[in-house]
């Protein structure tokens, strides 16, 4: 039985998993459960969907060598993938007020996977990390320095999606990938990102995933009045 890498994405309205060969080069299988809690007929909860997925993996007798988790918010400091331990989970839990539609489900996915695959290394990958390269000018609000120091800034989200798009664009159109591009991430959550040379310059989501475009359950940017 071969070892596999498992990726888990517990989002605001869906849960996805994918299995890859141990070297990460070949996709083996995957599944998505969507429309969780969306609409009056959606009775399934995140817990139900996650339990179903993990039971399916155990039923297939898959040997998991490592698990990668999509985490929406890494705060100001977590800008690289990080090995998950109890201390990191506490740091992620402290960020729940900044991403209340996502972070609790992300953490629940981590905890369920740790129970399902004890002793297996698990890594957090952050949606906010891709935008950490933005200039300070674009990340700041017109607010006092003390608020910026306290963490009030434009974080940006959907970074793992944008990072994947950049990698695919570099493969099919390297010259175009080095130019100025606007990319749209459209789904129950939606945002746009301006890229230059494959790096985030500005994005519609800012301090929280509520900002920017209208979305499935989020109205997007509001007039301050």
C-alpha cells in the first residue's frame, strides 16, 4: 500500500479533499461536498460532511503520509506554511473573529484530521500569505499607527487559489504571467486580485473576507455612512 499526501479544504460552504502521490506530482482522487448550510433544504452540516469524507478515506484503506490544510487567516506573522501543533491551533483560534465564516471550519478540519491520522505530520497553508508581499502602502488603512501595529491592515484572502492560478499561467504563458493581470476568484466567496510578475499588488478583500465583491452570503463593500 503506497503512502499518499492528503489535502483538506474546509470552506464556508463546502469541504474538499484530494489525494496525491507521496511526491505530490500526481493527483490520485478527490471529492467535494458543497452547498453546506446554503439554502433552506441544505440540512448537512460541516461536521457531517467532514465525518463522511474521513470515513470514506478510512474505508479505502488509504495510508496518509502527511496532510495539508487550507487555513483562511494566518494573521500578520504566519506568511509561510507551518507545521501544526497545539500552540499553532491556539494562534489560529485567536484569529476566528477576523474570519468567522471560515476559520472555525478550518480548525475543525485540522482537529478531525489529527484524530483520524494520529502521528501524521499536518501542515497549515494560509490564504493570507500570498498577499503578504504587497507594499505597505497598499496594506495600510488611513488610520493611526497604533491600529496598524495591532493588526488592523489589508490582509487579502483566496491566496492559495491565486497562487495556483499564477503557477498554471506561468506554465502556459510565461511572458503573460510576468505582466499586469487581474484575476477573479468566483464562488460562494468571491474576490479579485491585481497581479504583477505573479505577485499580489492589490485585492478586493481587505481586513476580513467580508469586504469587496458581493458574495453568496456576504454583501461586500458598504458605504461607510
